[in-house]
C-alpha cells in the first residue's frame, strides 16, 4: 500500500473544533474526587484525502488550509512518487501538525482511483467516520468541507457532493469548451445511469463510513475521472442517499492539469460498461 511517515496514533491534545466536541465518543470517565467528566482521548472523526502528483506549488498551502479549519480535519496525502518533491514538503510540514498530517508514498503514478482507494482503506482502518475527497490545486475551496460534513452529519445524507451544476454552472476560469464538455458529460452520465446527481464527475465528496464499508474496492474498475462516477453510482445503487451541495469550482492557477484524452475516453465509454455490468452485479442490491 505504501509507507507512512507518521505513526497511526493521532494527536491527543489537539484543540476542539465544533465537530470534534459534538461527535467525539471520548468524553468518558470521571474525576474520582469532583465527579467531573474528563477527556481520555481526543480523536478526529474527519479525514480529508488528497492525492498528489507533482503538486509542490500547491501542497503546503492546501494542507495548511485544510488543517487550520476550525472543524479539526485530519489530512492524508497520497503521493505517487512525485519527482518534484511534493512528499518532501509534506514531511517538513508534519512536525507542525503532529498526528494530524499523514503521508502515504506510493511508487510511481498509479492513478486517481487507486490513490483514493488506498486512502479509503487507511481511513477505515483508523476509525474515521467521515472521509472526504479533494483536489490539491485549490479548484475545490477547503472552506466547503464543513458544508459537506453538515449535509451528511446534520441533514442525513450518506454521500454529499460539492456540485458545480446543481444550481446553474458555477465554474471559474475554465475555457468554454471545457465547461461544455464537463457539463454535458454529467448530463450524459445521468441519462445513461439514471443517477439523480447533476455533477457526477465532481471530485469534492464526503462519504459516511458505512458507505465505504459496503463498497467492494476490488471491483472498482476505473482509475481516472470515471472513478468518481463509479463510486457515486455504486453508492446510489446500494440505496445510500446522495446530496449535492452547490460550490464554486475554480481552475488551478499553479501546476499542471492531469486531464488527458485517455481519461476522457474512460469516462465516456466506462459509463456504458458501468450501466451494463450493474444488471448482473449482486452488490447493487438496495440497502437493507
């Protein structure tokens, strides 16, 4: 799976954010003299996963932006052997956020989907209850993460999606051709699959733990942006509730886009394969 630069135990003295204090199960025990509740351990229930490849221009700023949110997110960077030294910058930053900033280093560029799956497995093994996907380049605003959490923890969604298209088209600094390609790609996916989501390729997502526990990662086929479609589709087919939270997507200002013709082809033709295979997929049974 890769090597971790930080031991899995997390910071026990981190300050409470509103989510930590609201949902933490670690308020247990009483002072034997004054009968006052005390804290045995403080663990975040929120993990944001950011896959990286050659993101040295963005990684420090995006990591700080996530980790300084009042909610108290932990952060896992999954780096695919970036030759520009992205992982080295993360390691330097870890001492500032002991036990909260984690690094998984993998050998070579293995794709977005496998990076997230590796992160999901790690999150499940470390008892996180809400797991988030986000890009490293500030196309997703870290300040939207608590809004996605609220959609799940307060409003009852199992999967919340930071949507560019649920209320019009909220995209900044993209050329018109790319906006149209992305917009109509989501329309195409919705038409073929029937999934009630306007932005099916969105990469800003929150999953409740129960969703990830029900999905067989060994059967995930796609590694590019079609991975985002596949995860949402499988969650929906299992009966989980999907909710869209309107966000503004801003194109990256630094670094290189990872979009390629191969990724586009995978998304277009993969949708047909995904719909076809779902007819014989026993995992598509609705949630009990």
